[in-house]
């Protein structure tokens, strides 16, 4: 059933459900196909042979396959090779261009350094109390009261802990 010129349908892969024709039998498992699919080696298990047979020579060109498919009313896959172009050469910069580029980088670095310093200065000026909306004087007064309370508690603790006389 597998022979050169046999029209098949591809059942697996990217070109699945597209018609192709067997161009060459490579070995007992693989064949070379072309048509609506890409021209490539294909596993026999991945194609389903049809009843149609086209008269094609072994290793026929894509143009011959396209002609015979047109007679059947099927369009083949047309590929256009990319035009070969030469890679553009990299141009070296002159010493003057390098100097100018370094100066621009320095200027940019200096700009960012100043911004960072300014931001830090602003952060130091704004305290948590100010962010919370409290007045600085009230905060200082409350801190002073806390310190007085601590000293009072320390004094009372010292009075209570007077050493007792030891009896021998």
C-alpha cells in the first residue's frame, strides 16, 4: 500500500489533516513526503494512505509535485527562502565619541547622587510624630513626663529594697 506517488493524509504533527504524496521510501518505517505539508521525512504510522496514486518519479522536485497536485485540484505549500544578506559591520567609536559618552554618564551619575542626598535630608527633617500629625512640643512634654515617672519608680524601688541587718 505504501508506494511512491501514493496520496496520503498526515495524521500527526503540525501538518496534521493535510494531504501529501510519498516521494521516496527511506526504510521500512520512514518515507519522504511533500505537498500541502512541508517536505520532510515522516513516520509511516503518522500518515493515512488514500486510494489515489500520482505518477511521480522517485525524489521528484517540489515543482513537479505542485503540478500533479494542481491537476487534482489541491494547492501545495509554497515557501519563499529568505534572501541572503550580509551582516552589518560594527563601527568602532572614535576617542572623541568615547569621551563625550563618558562625560554624559558622569553628568547623569551626578544628577542621581544629588537627588539621593536631598531625599535623605528630607527624611531626617520629617519625624514620625510630624507624620502622625502631633506637635513636636507635645511630644517633648510627654517624653519628659515619662522620664520623670521612671525616675520616681526607681526611687521608690530603692527605698523598699534597703538592706536588712543580718543576724548572726
